[in-house]
C-alpha cells in the first residue's frame, strides 16, 4: 500500500492545499479520500499546518527536468562528479543544491552497448524531486506493462531505434527507491560548457525513452 504514496498530492490536492473534485463531479478515489483524511488528522493534531502543506506543494511544482539536466551536464564534463553520481546519485544531487529528500536515487549510465529505461510497474513512482512531475504517459498502464515485456518496441514508438546488439535494461522504481538515466554524451560537444550541455538533455533522455538533443555544430566549408 505505501507504494501508492506518489499519487496523493496531484490526485487529492490543489495548489492551495485544498481537496478538489473534477469539473464533472467525478467521485474522489480511495487514495484521494485517504490523503484527505490523513491530512485533516495531522492538521487537527497541530503536527502540520495548511500553510506548510501549500508551501511543500508549491516547492514540488517548481521542480522541473532542468534540475536533472544540470546534474547530467556536470557529470558529462566532470569525471569525478560522474563517479560520485554513479556511486550515490542522491548525495551527488544534494552536492549541487537539489533537495532529494530521504529516498534512494540511483543513476544508471547509458553506454555504447547498454541502454537503460525507468518505469514504475505498480503506480507512478518517479524522481520528482529532481525531474518534477512525471509525464502523463509514464503513469499509463500501457507503458508500465509494455516497457517491461517489449522495451525495444516501446522505444521505437518514441522514435528511438537502437542496434540489435544494444542491451536494454529496464529498472523498476519502488516506494523508497528511484532511478534516473545518465544518457550518453552526444559526439562533438567537447567544446561546450555545462550550461550549453544542459540544453541538450531532455526529460525523456533521463527516463530512457529518448536521447539527448544533437548540438548545432558549425558546418565545415566544402
């Protein structure tokens, strides 16, 4: 049951910290009702305030894939940081000032012969603290089931065609453990600084369903 905790905020709370229903008056789900009940008990017992809840929601909503892109860009340009990231991604991210919280974060590196993809087969556990909100498709039953059984076909639908010799590894997130993909650095980017490198990092490349953008390199005179 704790695996579904990721659903509470966006299914049961608005940005102001109050419960809401859909415009069509769709009944609240079981987990929305549970979230509201627990939240009201915590407020009633003065363990937390509505203002603190709203502040935390706003902080979460402010997170975006740009944070993860900055981490990837530094790893591409700083071998020592890359080693620390692969050893303990949460601690390396904190080193850059990003609040990862208590969850364990694991970075999986794409290499010449291995491509990594992340998923949560039970719900939608996702490295929100670093990448912000997950895309809608990440939470669908189709993605959660198919990426495990036919990852190459799913990648092809995302426009990623990999050689048959490339090994594809699928990593299943859990309630207390998240993954982030460290994509391979594009060729021809040796002269780019970290800010320019970060512009090449896409959200999907950190999930594994995409690749980094290719840099706009100057054309050689013919």
